C-alpha cells in the first residue's frame, strides 16, 4: 500500500490516476490531500487529476521514467549503501571538481561516470560537484531547465543510479556536491501552477514570475524547497549543495529562505554526524551569504567568486570585452585585489553595470575558504559563443600559471572537468526541447545574444543540434596522452597544496602580493607565509630577488634556477618556493 499525498490548495476535487482507475483524495487541511491506495507500491505509475483536468505529474515526483510530461512513478527502493565508514568532507582545505554527467563520458550516465572516479582520486581532488540532475525536458541538457526537483533525470540512470554514484564516490574517498536550482523552473513540463501558488507575480526574475517565497501560500513553497534539499543530503547521502543564482531567490521575509535552509542543514549535519556544505552562486559580490547568522548573515558555507575568475582571465588572456573591461585595465592590480580581499568590485565602479558594485569583505568574519576560485566553470566556458576553453587559446605556460594561482590561493579551488589535461573538446550550450516553438525560441535567443558581441549567426552552435552536445563530450584518450603535460602539473599542485599548510591558510590578511612591472611583461610574487609563488608573465626570462635562501617546491618547467637569493624564471613560467 502507498499513501499518495499532495499539496494542492487550487483543487476543489482531486483524484489519483493509478492502477487503471481514478481514486479520490480526501482533504487534510492546509491545502493538503491524501489517500491510501492498496496494491500500489514501488514501480506504480500515477498522476493527479486536479478539478477534472488532464492528469499531471506529482509536484514531489521522485521518478519520471517517461519524461517530464509523463506520469510519475512510485520510488520506494532501498539502496544497500556501502559507505558506512564515510565521515564526510569539510569544504575548508578541499579541492572541488565540477562535472556534468551527460558529457563526462560518452555514455552520459552515472554508471559510466563511476568508472572514471579513480582518475579523480589519482588527481587528488576531494569533492565532486555534479551539475543538476533533477528531471529536465528531453535527453540532453545542462540541467538548469529542471522541472521535477525531487526526481533524478532518468537518462542519467534515475534515482537508483545516482545513489550508486554517490555510494561509489564515498567508497573511493570522494565527497559529492549536487548543483540544485531553486530560483526558477524550466519552460517545459512545469505543472506546479495547477496545484498551488508556487510562483508569484509580485516579484519577477529573468525567467518570469519568481518562485513564491514570501507571498500568500509561501510557507508550503518554502517547505517544498527545504524538503528537497534534505532529500539529497539525507536519503541520497550527498555532502553538499551548490545553490544556483541565489540572488534570484527574491524573499522579503524577516528570515530569508537561505538562512532558514542553512539552519535546517546545520541541524541535519548534527544528526547525521557529518559535515554538510551549502555553496551559493551569486553575482552581488556580497559576503552576507557566507557571513555567520550570528553576525547577521545567511550562514552558508561558501560562494562562487567570479571576480577571481575575471581577474585571472583578463591577466592570462588579455580579453577586455564585457565584464572583463574593468579587470583588464590593470589585471595585475585586479589579481592583487582579489587575492587579498576576495572581491575586485567591493563598492567600486563597474563600467559593465554602469554603477557601483559589491561591498568589502570583512576579513575577520569570512575566511577565504568561503570563496570558491577557478579559471574555468561550466558558465564561464559554456556561455562563450563557441564554448571554447582556455586551452584553445592560451599557451601551456599560461595554463600552468593559471592553475598555480588557483591551487596556491587562500580560497577553495575548483576545477572544471577536462581542465586538468587541457581538453580540446569545447563545452557548448545544448538543449533538447521537444516543442518546435520553444526549440526555435532558444535557438534564436542564443544567436541574438551573441550577435550583439559581433558573432555571425552561423558561428554560434545550434543548441538543439545533437552534434552540439556530442562535441562537448570529454575525450578520455586525450587524458591518457596528456600532450601538454598539464595532468601531472595539476596532480603535483594539488599534492603540494595538501602537504603545505601555508597554502590552505584562509586568512586573507596574511596574503601578500608583490608586483614588478617591467617592459615586456610583469613578474608577480604571491606571499603565503614562508612560501612564495613566483610568476613570470613575460615572453622572456626574468629574475627575482627573494628575502633569503629558498628551495623550489614545484616548478612549471625546466630552466627555473635558484642562485642564493636570486630565482631565474624562463618566459611564462611559475615556481613555488619556500624560504629556508
């Protein structure tokens, strides 16, 4: 027997269609309806009929094997977990690896991804951040058009497959962070409005009406969000959540949803006796998200820091269009600002926005590990017109410099899949909408977006073309060849970070940056305690005088030499040295 229970304040009548018949549900109060159905159980397909309309999926559906428009399926299967010895993974001191299940392997499934986890263990990362797996339209997509937040995309392997993936990761010593999207739902397969006020016109977002967090009926909508987070962390044993675009969670209540969620997750962490992390994505340059609740913040664990990316990208590539403009004016100064203060725009003028942006970080309240740093992410690569990675345009020397600056930084480093071996495969924006009108709207929207940046229409990949997804699949043979020598460099950097306490010291006020600007390119020295990260950005050799004798801990290539207090670096190279 299965109890079917659903929040549907919009309903005056409600039936569940299952086992070839329709059965009325009874009101429980507060907009909730329920009925016990003998004979139903794991694997039973069902749908709800609200006010005599068409059958629609469950707002809390845990399984959608027939797609986002099809019936829901009861999921009550117990997984035989093998991770009893897993005690969790703290974000502080960890290295994160972002991946997309659908393109991480040619098969695009959880089980295929399990077969590649040993490679990540050998690399040395601690946490695998999985892009959204909630059920979304079609077969292939980034996952940010999810519409059934409790269900796992069936083409990846469904809920059972995801549990196998998390279990396998834990048994190999890898934590799992799941990317979740609570700020909007996709345009196809969203039936929530049939049931209740899940959205409100009081606030708007780039996707339309906002998720209802503070209007009439919002108590249950908030509970719907928080219960979903708990499902992943508890039932699926996930170690953390990456919260997409939290600036679009419009909430004017006294206690913001994020603070409520953080408090709930803290309680769950205590009950489960393992650390749980909440990582925000925000474009506000506001450390309130990661400031403790006791100090007036939301109390999240960490947030992505795009300013670090922008500073590094401008420094390494020389690009100056769009939001890189301010960083490109003096990229070395921008790098210094982010390494010592987390944000470049900390209440300063942003020419891209045409206004002042951000506010300074309280370096006593916010240790640097609360900011996630990277040179590449799914966003920063995939939202380029052709999805070209840094490896497509940068020299090997500059790629190694970028990796070193991230992996020796005081922040929480994150890599994007394939970055560690300079993957030549692009990461392009792809969708699989089945409605012709929606597919064309997405296609034209993408072209229009990049036409404004000077891109010809024919140069922008068609998101709906299956070849766009196929081009984005990692080529694991490239990793074996490692023709540019990046894989060993990343592995050595991660090992050095783990063995050198100065490199994980999260105190921003203990980071120093020395800049030597000369004609033809500068030399930058990042001070981390007694460790120095010496970077030669020039196209010719450079020498630097250290404060005293030193030893080389790691060098990006041949030709780096120490002579007393002098270190000589060839063009576009980096050395990590320790004063002795």
